C-alpha cells in the first residue's frame, strides 16, 4: 500500500511539474506575443499616421459608431442582470484572476512543487494536506473560467475579428512604396529650395557688404570735400571782410589819397592778371571795370554751359579728378617714404663709417654741488657802539 501511494504521489508531482512547465511556457509565449503585438501596433500607428486625413476622419467616425453599437446591448444586459452579493463577487473575481495566464502573480505555485530533487516519501506525507488545498481551487477556477469564456466569447468575436483584420489605408505594398517615393521627391525639392535660398542669401550678403563699403568710401570723400569747402569758405569770408574794410575806409575818407591810389593800382593789377589767365589775351586798353564786366560775362556763360552738361558726364569728370588727386597723394606719400628711407640709410652709413669710441676709463659719477660761499660782512662802527651801550645799560 505504501508503495502504491508513493507511486501515486510521484505521478501527481510529475503531473504538477508538467503543468507548471506548461504555465511557464505559456507565460514566455505570452510575453513574446505582447512584444510582437507592441511592435505591430507601432507599425499600425505609423501607417495610420501616413494615411490621408479624410480617411482618418472616416475611420474614427466608423470606430466610434461601432463601439457605441456594441456598448448599448452590454448596458442593457447589465441593467437586467440580478444583483450579485459581496461573497459571490469576491469568489468570481478570485476565480477569474486565477485563470488569467497573463499575470504571473495570480498563479501562486508552492515552492516545494517546482523542484523534484528535494521531494522524498517523508516530505510527500508532510505536504499532502497542502497539495490537496492547492488542487481543489484549481478545478473550481477552471470551471469558472470556462463559464466566463463562454459568456464573453460572443461579445468579443467582433473585437477579435477587428484585431485580426485591422482596417488600413494602404492595402498594397506598392501603394506604400509609391507614397514613400512621393515623400522622397518632396524632401528633395525642399532641400533644393533651401539650397537656392541659401545661395540667394549669400548673394544678398555680398551685395550688402560691397554697397556698404562703397557708401563708406563715398562718405569719406564727401567729408573731405566738406572740409575743403569749409576752408575755402573761411578764406573767402576773410577776403570779403578785408574788402568790406577797405571799402569802408575808401568811403569814409579816413584813408589818404596816396594809400587809395596804391590799393587801386594793386587791385587793377590783380584784375588784369586774372583777365589775362581767363581770356588768354595780353594786356589791352580796357579799364579795370570793363575787365571785370568781361570776366563776369564769361563766368555766366560758363555757368550756363555747366547747367546744360549732363550729370553723368559731370560725375565721370569728378571721378577722374578724384582719381588724379588720389594718384598724386599716393605718389607724394611714396616720395616721402622713399625720402625717409634714404635719410635712414644715410644715417646708418654715417654711423657705420664713424670711428668707434672705446671707453678707456670709468664714466664719471655725479658729484654733489657745493653750496655757494657767502662772504662775511664786517659790522659797522654804529652797530658796535649801539651794542656796547645796550650791554652797559642792561648788564651794569
């Protein structure tokens, strides 16, 4: 009898170990399936995002309508079902939780059943009541799980079908490939446009730099012209003040006749020189006032001609004059630099040709200056007599 009981116990233990191994295999398969499901859901979400917005709106509307249709009869059945007591609810929840293969904590297998090496006949006799308590709820849980599965199978068929056959916008791999090619073409066009905009931006930056430099140069030139004009205006103002002073002197009669004659002669001489330089004629028989009238007429003619000249030509001439002025300044600067270089070379040659002074003795150190001697002054006879009188008066 004891041997038979031992054989039965060993068979039960082997069956329990086989069941536990099957549970572990199922749990590993479930974990692998969950990983695959997550990956497939990621692909599905990716394809759903790539689909058109119109199709996404229709799909969401269809999904919400079907979900509302499914939830309506479930709500009716829930309202018509009889009330469940607390004990029945707890038993049902415990049964369903025990059957669920997805959770590893629900199936609390005793640790002594997981390894067959530590099991002996004596230990089997000790764990017999625990084994009976463990196997009884398994049968009950199995029956409850079968009933729950039968009741829920009808409601979950549609959901399983929807999971097995999900609705996708892309029904053909070629359709997805063509969509990817379109996206690639769009990206290439965007890249080309960005490169073109970068090139145009570089061109605009170069144009801005060149225009800024030219404007800076023109501003410097204008500043120089303003400075020269200010200096010439100051000179002309000085001359005008001098002329006003001379005119005032002539009109007031403060100046002598000889001085007036000398000033008028010098003015007529200067006017004659300007007349000869402007007209190219030699000394004529014209008076000073007539020569001034000729110069004024010629100046008015030149101003009229200057107004008729096109501004482009004037600008061109100004540029040529400015270029000549810059060339002259550059040549003058080069000439000064050459002159300074020649002077430096001359001084270097003189230093090289000069005799080297050898120091024969130590350099003289600085000596302190002696204070000047003050000559001693002999006392006068009057001072000596006064001192004697004071001594006799105070000390006798």
